[in-house]
C-alpha cells in the first residue's frame, strides 16, 4: 500500500507524488451525545479506527492520500442534548465542498467521503454532486451503516434495523476501538419509536420504512439514543471492525481502479 498523510507532506513532496490513480480519503465524524455509556467523540473514534484498519488491508499498489478527519459534522438532531457540537447543513456542506475544491486543485481526481455518522449524509450528497459538476471529480460517498451486515451478527433483526444511535453496533465497535471509554454499567435497551408507538404502522416510521418523518433524537426515544447496548461485546467488536474495514478497503481499491474515461467531461 502507498499511504500518505496529507498534512505531513511538504508542498513539493505532495506534488511529486501526485498521479491520476491516487485516491484522497476524507473521514467524517461527529461530536454529539451518545447516551450515558459512550463518549461524545464516538463517531470520530469509529471513523478513524475503521480507516486505520482498512488502510492496513490495502494492496501495495493502491495509493491513498489520507486527509485530516473532520471531527465535527451535522448533528442538529442531537442539538438539544448537552455536549453536542454541530454545524448547520449549509455550513457543513460548504466545508466538504471547499475541501474537495482544494483537493481537486492539487491534482487529485478521485475522492472518497467516508462517514461514521448518518446525519452527515445529506450534506455529503449535495457537496459530492456539486464537486462532480464543478471540478470533474469522481466523488464516492460511503457510510459504514450502509455496508453489508457482518456475517457473524446474531442480533435480533429489529436491533440491526432500529438500533440507530448508541445501540449494540456503535457500542460493540467502541468496545474494540476504545474500551476504556465505554461504561458497560450504563448500557440499556432504548427502544425506537418504530417498535413502540409506531409498531402497528406499515409505511411511516423513523427509518427503514417507505415514508420517513424528520426526527430529532428525542423523538426516537426520550433518552436521545436507541437500540439495545446490552448486546454489545468486545469479541464481536473485533470481528465487526475487520468486516467493515474490508468493505472500506474494497471501496478504496475500486475507486482507484474506476475508469474515469467512462464519466462525461473527463479529459
């Protein structure tokens, strides 16, 4: 693998190493409440952890520029809870876009936006399309929540579907990446509104139904978290991290191999 930390290069080193197949990787996290059992930086820690593991799995021929992680994202759904730091949708979209512009001006033609926070998705979608239009960048959008489920998962289907925030998945990954920052005694089951007040609804819900309503975290559960954190364990954390990292490594490899000539307006 050929991994370069963007910020540790000199101007001339960076320019000398630039070529068309290189991929710039921008990890995106969030600083927001994750209940009584997980730290505010959970999404940032998971983003960095998965990126580190993915990089270690890459083939020697894949060249990646690792950009500094954006620790603060769009977390307005958690803004009513203490500790949350959030940018507005417009500001966050502009930050992503302007960083992409800087990357494009340096000569990079392939950019992966990897998020560990679902609330970042709308801004990422908009910024990615604008970068594609304005700078002919190949922009790949990835969030591990959308990756295939780990094959070893034995959790109930409803946890995989509705454990959106602070549930078994995030707690399990944190037991792997930062076990000293997890408070197991505070882990509980926080059911989602989809399995309580809306259990009889067929079409409308918070997530994974044909129609979804805009929600704040406390709409999903008054505690601001949802899912069964009691299911989390460190052994699954190691296996899950390896699985998600393999998927991310595959995304990076395929981004590097993508034939740019098949996209319109590329030279």
